[in-house]
C-alpha cells in the first residue's frame, strides 16, 4: 500500500534529511506504530533492524515491507523485552546502530506476570526497558559515532502517580509504567548529555492498533471508526526527531488536543516527569538486583 500522499508531503517538507547509510533498530516493529515507524524510516533511506519476540510475526512484517520497498535492507533480531534472559542474549549480539527506538509495549494485562515475576505491564514497558538500557547504553557509548536513543512514552503519563508501596500493583500499571519511563528517560538524557548518545522521548498520541484489542473485545471495531490519528500519522515522531532540529531530551508527539491528535512536534515536558527521579532509579536498581541475585542462585544450584 505504501505511505499516504499526506505523509509523503509531510516528510518532503519537515524531514528532508536522508537516512541513507544509517541503521535504525526498532523494538516491537512487527505491528502498529513500530511497523509504520519502520516503513517511514525505510522510505527516508534507513537500514532497519526489527527486534521482535515472535520470529514468525517479524518475518511476515519484513516480507510485507520488502514487497513495498524491494531494495530495503531489513534484518530481524530476537528480543523479548519482558524477559531478562532474552535481553541478556540480545545485548551480547548488539549490532552497531545509529538509532535505537524502544517501541515495544503492552497495555492492561491484569494478573499476568513476566518470566522474572514482575507485573507484565510494568515489567515490559518500564523494567524491561530499564534493564535493556543499562546493559546496552554503555556499549553504545563506546561507538565512535552519534546514537539517537528514543523511548516511547504516552500522554497518559501526565495523570499517573508513582508510589513505591504499590509499584507493581496492576491498578494503573500502564500509566505508571509510562511515567516511570519518562522519568528514566529524563535521567538518561542528563546522564548522557555531552556524549555521543542523544536521548529523546516520543509518543504516538492516540491511535488504534492491536495494543488494546484484548481489552475491548467485540466492540473494538467501534474504536476503529472513531476519528483518532491514523497509525501512520502517529508514527512520524521518530522521523521528526531524526530530521535534526529537535533538541536532545525533547518529547516529540502529536501536538493537538492535549497531545492526542495531529502531526508530531516538540511537546512541553510534564512536570511530573521531572521530579522524584533519583528515588525511582534507586528503587528500580534494587528491584532488578534482587531478581538478578535470585537468577544467579538458581544457576549455581543447577551447576552444583
Ligand atoms: N496506540 C496508542 O494509542 C499508543 C498511545 C501511547 C503510547 N503507545 C505506545 O506505543 C508503542 C507501540 O504500541 P502500538 O500501539 O503500536 O501497539 P501494538 O500494535 O500492539 O505494537 C506493540 C508491539 O510491541 C511488541 N511487544 C509487546 N510485548 C513485547 C515483548 N515482551 N517483547 C518484544 N516485543 C513486544 C508487540 O509484539 P507482538 O505482536 O508479538 O505482541 C508489537 O510488535 C507502545 O510502547 C505503546 O505503549 C501507543
């Protein structure tokens, strides 16, 4: 099908920098915003690596993109962002990239947990990204060229609260996971400022993808006929960031109606995302270390 005429027009006006020769890795690129982001960046000339948990879905998405862009350079890597074992393997094989987009995410899965026992939503959208980033950013910082590191948040983080005594509660997990990710991204932006790593946040506003289809079930088709942003329009944030005029640390996403609709632009940062960052990092480090010492004990027990 290819990109719409409106998207092509937007790109020809706002994103004139070619991405030829640049390698972009996108997590969860087999569907929704990740897939469309891949398509847009391929259109702009980038090589794309799709890091996905399902090889079957990733290869099908790759084939679909190749049918539209036969000369594109598209690779697939295995990554389950909710599983520390998968992240360890992925980090060992980390390729040289110019852009890394943490896009994979899940919405409302009450009662479900990750392999390491975290609430699935917090474990995927925040803890997984934290664990991955702590592993790969020191490696990316050794590359002799610039790297744009883009974390995908959501406008819903603006109404979230973080309480450490209810950190892994399934109630409010999605918005809390995105607020934690926004605070962590701010931490990373400050930590890597002045290095080869440029940290950004993007968000897609509100667009109908598969992310909430399990929640709404049979009435999901109603959402599809509502006037939300098309997934293509919602996936232009990375292209805008990579066009070059966006300051490091910015949040980029649709700019109309509280950030839910429209074409992407630099958004005003939410004050909530700028406070209580250090206690969050300390809490997260402790939670991850606790799980990791359990994993080490398990490995030792298996060996002896
Ligand atoms: N749609 C919106 O309105 C909206 C609004 C704000 C923010 N966002 C954010 O945008 C991002 C993309 O969401 P979307 O709307 O495009 O949803 P989507 O179509 O469901 O795409 C999510 C992608 O993440 C992948 N994924 C989920 N869990 C994973 C895991 N453990 N490891 C690796 N990949 C995993 C999915 O893979 P599978 O196909 O294998 O499940 C899928 O490829 C998410 O971070 C989401 O929170 C979306």
